[in-house]
C-alpha cells in the first residue's frame, strides 16, 4: 500500500552548500583536536556555545554526533555496549549510543568525512541541563575518560512564566563559568567579543525562525524532515558568519518557492505537526510515507528548539539566561499546551503526531493527557507513535505505518 503511494519530497538546492560548510566545520574541529595550540570544548546543543566561541574554543556537540549515529542506523547496534557497562536501556539513547560508539572506537564522521578517524578529544566539557539531567551524566562519563574538567549550568524545570529570579540565577551560573574556562582556553574573557558572537547568534536565530516560518504558506515549501537536516548549522555553527550566510541562501530559495506556490510535498492535502524527538533512523522512510499520503509534516517543536528570540548582544549573560530558560522542554504542561495551540493556528494544522520516545521522557509530551486536552480544545485530532530517537528496537515499523495510514484516512473522513 505504502510503496504504491510513494511521493518524492522536493529537493532543496541549498543542501549542497550546507554540506560544504558542515564539512569545513568537522575538518577544522578535527585539526583543532590534533593541534597543540588550539582548544576544543564539548558543549550541549542548547548552549552556552556563545561563551565558548568568545573564548576561542572550537566547539563540538555530542548530541549532533548521536543524531548522526541514529540517522546512519549505527546506534541500535552500539547501545548494548553501554548497557553492558551498567547504563540502563531505559535512559537516553543519545547517551548510550555515544558511549557505545566510544567503547567500540566507531564514528559516522569517518564515513562522512574521509580522514577523520575519531571524535575530537576535548579540553573541557560544558553542559546545560535545560534538556535533561542525562546530559550531565553523559558529559561526566566522558570527562573521566579524557581526564578533563567539566562545568555546567543547572536549569529550572516545569516553568510556567519565566521570572526575573529564574533568569538571574542562570545568568549568575554562566558568569561563574568564565574563570574556569579562561584557565583552560589560555585566553582572557573579552566582553566585546562575547557581544560580537551574540550578535551573530541572534541573527542566526532570526534567520532560522524565518526559514521555519515559511512553512505557514500553503502549500508548505519545506517539511519537518527537511528541518531536521537543515538545522545543522543552527546547532553546530551558531555564532558564526558561515551559519548566517547559509540561512540567507536557504531562506531565499524557500521564499521563491512560496512565491511560485511550490510545495515540498506534491499535491499537499493534509498539514501535520510533529511533537517530540525525530526517529532518526526512519527519517527517509517516514518522509516518503507521509508524502505518499499527500500529508506534509510542516512543523515541529523540535526544530524550533534553536530559536532564541531573547538574545540581546547588549546584555549577553541576562539574555542568554532568558533564552535558554524559555526553551519548550523545560516549561510546564500549561505553557507547552499554549505553545502547541499557537503553532496549530499559525501553521494551519490538520493533525498532530506525537512521538513517544522510549528513552526520552523529557521530550515526550503525550504521557499525561496533553494530546487529549489539546484535541478537546482545538478539535484537531492527534496520533501517538511509539518509538525512540535512536534505539530502533523500540519501534514497530509495521504498527507505526498502519497507524499513520489509518490516521490519514481519519483526516480524509473528517473532511
């Protein structure tokens, strides 16, 4: 049934340019790790990369590496090696896949970028728990393996409204990171340099939001599946000119599509919203499945995680603290529900797909009645897919595909 309905997702021309700058990033990172006069910092994907760049660090993001492990379908085979040394199969499969890859001395970087033999050796580990506590444990394990220092930010969780007290406590923690990071970097902190990096980061955030917001057009010029690919520069190159230059190119292409009424999915009939983590090892398959059903997955909370509207170069620490504390994942259910309802209206959504990721409870929002509450208030139906971000043993392809097809049939009947 599914194969008969295959639809080709319209290719984005700018993808080639993104591949070029991502290649440059990884080769520069590899060279820095091998150099005696350059420093590498590992950083959690949602900050505080700006501080590290201002101190001259080359910045590596383990979460990006784990997503690559998932997308290349290496993760499922590597997770058991982390389980064998004591990590539960129920904790973050980003963590367990990355630990397993280290134990087996494997990395998808070697396949994608010939000459890169391993992940870059860190000089310091820097984390922010605004995603989950697993990041702290993950980085802590690698800090022990590499015998390097670790510093971190402990973020508030379950936040309704972000208050001055929330912001100031995080800003203080970020300021206290400076002294230990100066010692590792051998560079003195320069507020003007941080402001320069912040200005670039803010511009990147604005451009990335404009890119994602083009999906409000009917038909949508891009899909959630495109977003998971093209968010790469917003994650690993935020705070650089390369990222901003790239998003200007991408935005121009998407705006041209909007002008010409060119949809990413041919014959777009239904507009869907993805809530939760991607299933990295099934991006292509799910893209083809939804596209074949004339359903465009136009937007997601996940790709929006790298929009930091509060960034202000004039007040770096306070605005970073505010931006990194407003993040969807740390908010209360009430705040999350308001946000999703806004997205349903803005993107003209016909149905919401929730991914219940087995090893990621922090980013699975279907477990306590949220889909039912939102559906009751908006009338927009929803579907839950049980799976995982990296561990494909948690996903039944047959069950997921059957449920997706039935959901689209339900949307058709509702029309």
